[in-house]
């Protein structure tokens, strides 16, 4: 039998040892985080939103970035949902 790794914080009762619950986030919620990012370049806004999403959901920033980018591209392709500050064809930024 392989022993489970020990959480040194949980052993001594430190609050940092508590596992964070995984929170799922919808694509619409991710897009709202992108829209609420401070005015900056598109890439910096995606990074800002990905950091917030990662912090809230417990996924890595890289995973959050990929999920957000996929959600933005999918939403931009739908004709009724243009996203301010994000365009697949806009190369001005």
C-alpha cells in the first residue's frame, strides 16, 4: 500500500491545511470576469481574468487561461454575442 502524502498544515491544525473546494464556473461567468478586467491590452485582460478564475476555482492559471480563451472564441463566433474588447479578427492590439 502506498501512503498518502501528508498535509503538514492540516496535521498541526493550521487553517492553510484546509482543502479548498473546487468551484465550477460557467463560460458566461468567465466572460464576465474578462469584461470586468481593467482597461489594458486584450492579452493582459485575459491574463488578469485567468488569475482570478484560477484563484476562485483552484485550477492552474494555465488551465484557466485556456478555458477562458476557448470561451471567448466560442462566444465571439456567435453572431448575437459580441464581446467588447475581444475580437478574433481584430489585429489592432
